[in-house]
């Protein structure tokens, strides 16, 4: 795991890296938190029970939680950049496909895929932050 306390820090590069991570992370939260706002409409459109809506709400987050540990392991072994990019693209595609889904079961499937893809965000962001942040600013940036 790269934890060199900002030894790769170059003027301006750290800010750009952190800005990219921040924007991507913000979009991931928008994708994740946009769906629950639509639950009343989804419930009505698909004629779902409250149990089905609750399962839809739980499926993504449960899978995401369980997959963060393997994602961290993969990130440490293979590098975080590619996993982060694939994770972001996976979440984006799964969110788009969720919106285009004509049946409940596809919505659940795409939300599970979104959860798997989303699990890479937290494990993949720490290494680039540590690599591109001066040691004296680490606490501020990580928080």
C-alpha cells in the first residue's frame, strides 16, 4: 500500500488529483442518493410493495459494504487508478441502466452492479491522496 506521506507531491498536481477524486466521489453520492428520492414514483409505476422498495434500498448498500474489503485488497495489489476508473464507469452505467429498466428485477440487478462498482471508491481514494499530499497537510486533506 503506497503511504509515502506525499513524497510524490508536486506543486499543483495534488490539488488536481484531489479535485478529480472529489468530483467523482460527489457524483457517486448523487447516483446513490438520487434513487431513494424516486422511490414513491418507482413504487407507483411498477406497483411495488413496501417490502420490494425496502429490498431495493438495501440491495445496493449491502453489496457495497461487503465488497469494500475485497476492493481494498485488489486496489492494494493492482493499483488504485484503474479500479477507481472502472468503478466510476460501472456506477455510471448501472445508474443509466437502472433508469432505463422496464421491470423491477432489472432495477435490482443494476443496483447490485452499482453497489459492486461503488465499493471501489473509498479504498481507491486514500492512496492517491496520501501520494499527492504533503505530510504536514495530511490531516486536513483526509478529513
